[in-house]
């Protein structure tokens, strides 16, 4: 029986090669495949054409979606770049303010140190 099912027997159950496109020829056996293909040629061409048109439509939709995604990505990139530039400018202003504050603090510290030195010298002179 295994040789009958797996071998070249004309009565072995078979599927139409156009099954993937929708041909559901019932009860087809290996010995009838050639005649089925001949008899169902027009139906098979219609199935193939329908699938081709469907795939063409899907391809068009995918291309449109890709175009829209590219536009969205470009907009996002431009917005992100603008936001980044704004953030950088803000950070540069903060750094400049901190540097100015640091310079003022250093100048005040030098002045306080000089005053402390003068005060110490004056006290030393009075105590002497």
C-alpha cells in the first residue's frame, strides 16, 4: 500500500498545482492531473490573474505606507534636531551663567582673603 501511495501510481491522491491560488479540485488523483490542468486552464488563469491583481494592490498600498513613513520620519528628525538645538542653546546659557558666577565667587574670595590678610596684619600691629 505504501508503494501505491508514495510511488507513481495513477490512482494516488493528488492536489492541483494551482491549489495555492485557490483551485480546490475535489477527489483529484495523479492520473487526472494533466487532464484537469487542460480542462481548468481558463479557471487557473483567472485565479492567477486575481492573485496578481491582489498582490499589485498590496504592493501599491505598501509603497504608499512606506512613503508616508518616510515623510513622518523626516518630520520627526527635523523636529528632534530643532529640539536638540534648543536644548543645547539653553544648556550653553546655563553654563555661561555658572561660569560667570564662579568667576564672581573667585573674585569675592580673593577680596575676602586680602581683607582678612589686611585685618590680620592690622591686629598684629596693634598687639605688638
